[in-house]
C-alpha cells in the first residue's frame, strides 16, 4: 500500500530525500552534499549533473528502505530559489554549470538597467527589484557567454532547480510552479504567464521557459526506469514559500522567519499582490486551481553568520549554542549595541556599502555583552522589517520561526519581546520539507485545500509570549535606531 510522501529538498549546500507519513511524521532522510564552485570573485556555480545524480541516489536510498517505489504515494519538491540551469531538451544534459542564487556576476547588467530608469517597471510587473539575485539576468548571461547555450536554439531549456529535477524524473516534463516562477523577474505577478515585456527586456526566449503550473496537482508520473515504478509528482514550491506553508502561515498577516546564515521573513499578504513602497519583495506564496495567494518578503543578510563570526572570527564562543547562556548571564547589554552589517544591510535599507558597527564599549564590556548584543541585533533587524511591512499595509499578527538559530530559546523570547508578538516554534523544525509534503498531499487528493493539509500534518509548537515592558522595549529600540543612524552615516 502506498503510504509515504517522498519529499525532494534541494538546498544550496545539500540535497535530501525525506519520507513523510500522511500525518506529517518524518520517517527517513538521506542527504548528500552539493559542491559549490567559485571560478571568479562573485561567481557561484554548481554542477547540475551532480545535483541530479545525488538527488537520484538519495531518493533510491529512502525508497529501498521503505520497501520499494510502490510504497510511495506522491512526490513533493522544494528547492533553492533563483538558481538557473540550462539544458538540452533532446539529450537532457546540462549546457554548463548552474548559476547559483548567491552569484553576483550580473551586478553591472542590473546597474545599467537601473540607470535607464527601469527598476520601477520591473517592480510593477514582477514584484521584484533589479538585483543579480534573481534568475532573469543569469539566463541572459548564459546566452551571451556560454556558446553551448547560445547554440542550443529550439532545444534550449531554462529552469530553476525544481524544473530541472522534474524534467529528469519524468524524462521530459518542463514545468515550474508559480512560487518559483515569481522569483525569475520574468513572470507577470498579477497575470498567469510569462510577461512579454520582461522577456524582451532581459532577452530570454519564451520557448526556453517551462509552463507555469499550480503549486500542487498531479503534474505527471516519474519514468518507471528512474525510481522503479511510476510515482506521481504532486507538489512544488520554492524553499521559503514551502517553509511558510509548513508553518501553516496561510492567512493574511501570518508571518514566518527562517533564521539561517541570513534570515528570510515572509508575510501572507492576501489574494492580490502588494506593490511595496518600502523595497520589500512581492512574491507568489502558492497557487491553487489557478488562483494565487501572495506574500511580502524581506531579507536580513546576517543572522547565523554573525554568531559564526563571534565563534570563528573573534574566538569568544566555543559553540554557537553558548550564546544563549552568555546572553542570560548579564542583566542587559551593558550599553553595547551591534549593527551586524558584515555584508551590508538588507531589507528595508538595501545598503550593501554599510559596514558593521560596535557601539558603547568600555572596560566593563565582556564576551557576554557582545554575545547578547549580537542576539539582540537579530530582533532589532526584525523590528525594522516589521515596521516596513506595516507601512506597506501588511501588519504582522504573529511570528513563526524555523532554521538553525530558532533553537535558541533566548533569541526566540527576545524576538517576542521586541516585536510585542507571540512567537511560535515548531518542535519539528524541517518546515520547508514539511510544506512540500503538504502540497504533495493536496496534489494527491488526500486534502482539498492546503489549509486542510496544514491542520492534519503540522506538529506541536512551543510558544514564546512577550513579557517585556513597553518602556524597556522603547528604550532598546531607541538605542538601536541611534546606533543604526551612525552606521548609515
């Protein structure tokens, strides 16, 4: 009897295959690291063939341990967003390395478009800003610089990672769900297809792009030779959207924050796209039956990487987990404030030129004050985003957190205190994969709507209620804004 949902979780540094039950319990995981290549400053690449080979190996491992492919009910896919693969439609082979979302090689192209006054048009049509982060300029770069891509003609396929994996699983299906398509700068945010003016602006041939589909549905079954039997592919979403779904952030104002190296914060903004006046990104959360739900998104550049810097760069920590103990060992930050702009400031400031700042040091400052200031800086940055979201008319009504840093109880409580909101943390923190499992459950017609899947599959939570006084919160935020003003110049 088919009883498991197979989730393919394509991260930036690894690929995983995970087996979930119908109730949302994770039964098995196989994981392999993906090599990142840095051929030049600002260039980040991966071998799409390696991604596929290791994905296939992980899938076959968990399927074998489950008792064979006929025990698998459906497949859900979630993926690192914006990374671009080019391949040959006939041979199914990559036409060079994938360009990863972190890659900055198209910065000049983005600057030239911005200088032509085109950012407002791009944002109006797509909800995104002009930045190398997104997929369209990567595709243009490949067309102009990789002869195999330029010469592929009608056989050229462009896609993000979920498109590449679906093509290989099925032996030829070329699709992208709306959540991933909305990250390319090529999709009409309020339309239902690729935008002709954006295709012309970025110089990407429409015939090379996948069909845009719902985030769940029975798209096709896998080639029996690949996994041992035909298994329906029933759900797809970009990783941050999948995490929001896995956290059951499905009503307007529901907000999730993933704290990893940086932090990604998404707020459900309703059934109509919001055009941000505060340099936030408007994106598709998911699409069902051709109808879209949208989200606003803001990114914090430095979160977990700040703690890693305290440990590896300054040597004041033995482990990242030590920060909670150190922060709790002092009554306050001792006047120390940190602006963690080690790689610039993200939303809503978008100041890559700003550098980090430590303010308020004296001879009484110790390692505990620095650790506390670092954790407090996470909440301060989240507060800036909370204000920007509210200014765009999308106020937060609560926050759910996941990612590696979410395990830090002190940070979770500080977020609740500074944001003056309850903060929920799931006991099962692999919410990205869980969201893909929920989508696959809907696509396999186990549930009628994603909210039903969330109700049935979401696990238990730990809730942190705000307990800071209003005067203490105001004093902290005033101190932060004064220090931030110095850093911004």
